C-alpha cells in the first residue's frame, strides 16, 4: 500500500469536462470530453452550451476515469475540483458534482484554483516543483507571471496581461486568417511552413521594465496588415503571417519570463496553460532559458490544455501538505484570484 493520497480531480471551467485520478504524483487516469465542436461555429465558447454539455458528460467521464485507473470510488482519499476562475455556469456543474461525490462517499472536498492547477500538473511529469519557481501561465483567459514559493498555498503575481490573454490573441488572429476556433493549434501548424521574421509585428511592453503583457495591439496590427493586403487585391501569405504573429507572442512571453526569473533570483521556470502547448513558445523558451542558466519545465502538450489530471495533481499536493479541506458549501467563483489556491 502507498501512503500517497489517491485523488479524483474534476475540471469544468471552460469547454472540457475533465476527470483525472492521481496517486501522489503518479497519473492513473485522465479522461476528457470536450464540447468544442458545439462552439466552433460561434467562434468562441458559448457558456450555456458548455454548462449543458458538462452536465451530460460529467458522470460518464468520472466513471471512465475510475475504470481507466482501476480503482473504486470508495478507494479514493479526496476529491479536488476547479472552484474558479472560469465560466460561472460551467464551474457550477463541476463543483456540484464534486460535492455530491464527496458527500455520498464521505470523502473530503478541496475546491482549488484552476491557474495553480496549470502549474501543479507539471509534477506529474517532472517531479516535485522546485521551491521557489517562477511560472509563466498562458491560456485562453489568462497570461501571467507568478512567483510560486509553494503551489499549495503561496502564489505571488509578478505581472499579467493588461488586455487580451495570449490564447485570446491566437483565437482572434486565427479568425482573421480564416482558421477554425480555437486558433492556437491551426496557427501553430500553419506557422511551421512560414517565416517568423517575414513581417515585423509589434512587441508591446517589451522594454517597459514591467512584467506585464499586452496583446490587443498585436492582434489589431495583424488584422490591419491582412486587410491592407486584401484591399490591395494581393494574396495573404497565411503561413508567414501566422509565423510572424507567433514569433511576436513567443518573443515577448519568453523574454519577460526570463526577466522575471532574473529579477527574483529564481533558477527554475515552469510554463503552463493551453498556449504552453505551442511549439515555437516551447522551443524559444528552451533556447532562452538555456542561455540564461534557467532550468525549464513544460508539461507535455496534452497536460497544458485543460484537463482533470491537473486538478487531481494540485489536490494531491494539498492533501500531502496536510491542509484542511474546503467546506461543502463552497461557491463556484468565476473570478477567483490567482492568490487563492484553495477555497475555504
Ligand atoms: O488552458 P486552456 O486549455 O483553457 C483556458 O484555461 O483558457 O487554453 C486554451 C487556449 C486557447 O486560446 C487556445 O487557442 C490555446 O490555448 N492553445 C494554443 C495551442 N493549443 C491551445 N495556443 C497556441 N498554440 C497551441 N498549440
Ligand atoms: Zn486553463
């Protein structure tokens, strides 16, 4: 018998219904259902549609996770659930399900922060997080640099986007280029055939001395550039636009991440969130961290985008730290601050 906690993690903050099961830092199951095909034609996630899809997928996904892990519900030690931030109605479905399982099974409930879970998930692949580390968190809803002395309790914001999130910029640029939603994967693919130095797109706030980001101007610059070509009756070199946009995003993110480590005297950087699946961001982060003597940790792409395993991973760390569980009446908090790792 292992004395590491066996934890079920439930994730429903956006369009993915995720259920993961981990024992300590060992991943046993990571089941996922996505309602993305129902949102794609709207060019964004429709909250009500996502909530309904979570409701339908929740029990089958959890059953699937137990079957895959080969454990019985009664065997688990705790249930962790994303309590925020995210879409209010979508979060509510996961939180309600987690409460029902916790109550029915007589197991403790841990309402946890989605953003901290994006960082904690790396432990499933690369072992315990160095303390402290700096985390670059880049998703559809957030772009932040965080100092993480302890992912189960203390997360300190160092900088964040002042407008669009990096993922949001990918999604909007993809629309300009006639690519499907979500835009990250098709831009990543198209960019492989293009030249990242072909068009010099703006890198806002690069030398402003802060650890904040801004991507709204970049998105607009790409749209204007494409419009100008179209107005002139010229073909749009889609691969070059995708690669040049991607280079601008990866350049700013990696420079500021390295600057954050240097400023904090921290030698370990973790990159997480859906945009961390991006091939150019991963490659450039590797180059720049190597040059700066920083150890880089990035989970495999499947663990970067939303999933249940990340919630289970954070839950297991919290249980191992001996922290008390959340009360059964915790709310789903769509704007849960990044500093609140565990809801009490
Ligand atoms: O973390 P995530 O799955 O959901 C949120 O918490 O928001 O991130 C989703 C975002 C989307 O904006 C999507 O376009 C972006 O991650 N994304 C990518 C890639 N894969 C997903 N962005 C760039 N390159 C990718 N390969
Ligand atoms: Zn996320």
